């Protein structure tokens, strides 16, 4: 019995959908608590201070820095030694990701034009890779592996775009001194990388100091996680990536972060930020410009941008559909990209200081993600498995 339980737990932890399922459970629990007699304690706990920061800020600024560290590691690995290591492999997911960020932003701006809420234009631009891959994995062999790879590559490029957006558009009140110290620490990390230092502890110690000065500088502290990831050494393994990849410091750190990030940090983030009280919420909140803009941006803008970009590239013979995928399956995958939970919630907190606007954005995220997830699952569930065109091997 103990052996069976241990194997069950191991399978659960190894399952790529498990993190997404925990995130869903945490978000649902947050909504339940926020609309129960426990709501007062829930919101009070989030705003209680522990040292220099509130609990909510420790979660969103410190814990999420580890999430962004893992995102940065994944981006670097895929760009240097993975599915995005050559330009032919980057074209289709790269252009689709760019369009999938631009069109939702335009849809959002259409609904919020002339209001102070335009600052939230980037909220519907992000795709939640854990949720999207979690939904697509439930379909098993109905979805070609090539589409799963395409979705993962698109989401990774999307995350990179979100990091750039946060750094450029959601940074205020810069401190030149602290920014200079942060830059100097980053330079030391680069020197360690160039010098061939492969022990992880110097990078982690300097990374913690980097986080502190980035936090003081006015740039959002999570950017420190991405900056640190770019300096962690990665040994290229073009012939046998799985056999020798474990030797790389980047792989070691990424593997060490998967469980705590997927099963602790992201669910805690979801529980802390998905709680929206619906007390007194009426049609006005559901029809508010922010709510409509976010929901329409995710549910409509994402599919129009991504599917439209893929259609144009394929029709112009600049790229091919993923191997074994039909147009209807591509449509379903594009719909799933409208699930924008984690990163969208994160950007909404940076975009708005007004709790009312934050709540409207959260409602829009929940609505848009729910519509996208259900629609994408339905399309992929009933799409025929056919292959009108096949992707040529990357050169």
C-alpha cells in the first residue's frame, strides 16, 4: 500500500498538468474564501506587514522572483539548446506570439479608450503555459505532439515578451544609485559565466543581492529573476540533450525549482491574488470597460492574433503547420492561448493601484480564461485528426 501511494504521488508530481490543477484549485478556493465569512481575515492577512513588506508583496515581489527565474531558465534553455535554437523553428511560434500579444492589447484599448484604465493594455497579452498545456494534455493523443511543442514554444516567447513589457512599461520612480549597483552585480554574474564558474552557489548568493537592489531601484523585483537566469551556465548538448543535460548548472537549477514553483509558489500566488469579492457586484462591474476589455482581449484577441498570424504565414509559404495538425486543431490551440491566468493577474497588479480596477481586471481574466479554455478544449476534442500539410525539418 505504501509503495502504491508513493508511486501515485510521484506520478502526480511528474505530471505536467498537476501544477495547473493545483493553480485552478487555489484560485477557486480564493474565490470561495473571498465571498465567505472568512473574507475579512483573508484580506487582512494579505495586507499584514512582515518586516518591510506586506504578505501580498512578499508573495508578488519575492516568491514570484523565483517563478521568473524558472521562466528565464526555460527561455534560455529553449533559445540556446532547445526547440527555439534555430531561426526556422522560431518563425511560426515567434510571429504567432507577437500577434497574440498585439491584437489582445488593441482589443483592450478599444474598450478602454479615453479612460484611465488604458494603462492595463498588457493584461490580456499573456498566455498561462501551465493552464494551456494542462488543458491540452487532457486530450491525450487527440492532439499531435507537434502542436504541444508549438504551444510550449509560443508560450515561452510570450513570457519573454511579457518580461520585456513589465521592464519597459511598468517601472516607475527609478533610483539611479540602486540601479547602478544592480547593473554592477549583473556584470559580475556575467563575468562568472564567462570565466566558466559552474558552481551554483555564487550565482544564487549574488542573485539574492541583485533582487534586493532591483527591488530598491524601482524596476519590479521579479526582473532580477530573469536577469539571474541569463547568466546561469548552460552546456550545449546538440547530440544527446537528455543524456548530458543533467551536467549543466542551468538544468540542475531548473529541475530544483520545478516542484517548489509549480506546487507551492504558483498556487500561493493564485490563492493570494484570485480572491475577488462579488458582494455588491452587478451588471456594471461585468460590463465595465476593464472587465470587457480583458475578457474580450483573451477570448477573442488571442485567437484572432495567433490563428491569423499562422494562416498568413502558411498561405504565404513562409512556414508550415505543425506536423500532423489540421486547421481546426490549430484553431483550438489558438483558443487555449487565451488562458492568461498567472501572468495576466501579475500584470494587473502592476497596472492598477485602484482596488476596483484590480477586481474588474480579475473578473475579466477569469471570464476570458474560462471561455478560452472551454472553447479550446471543445474544438480540440471534436477536431478530426488529419494532416493537410507537414512542417519541414528545421535546418
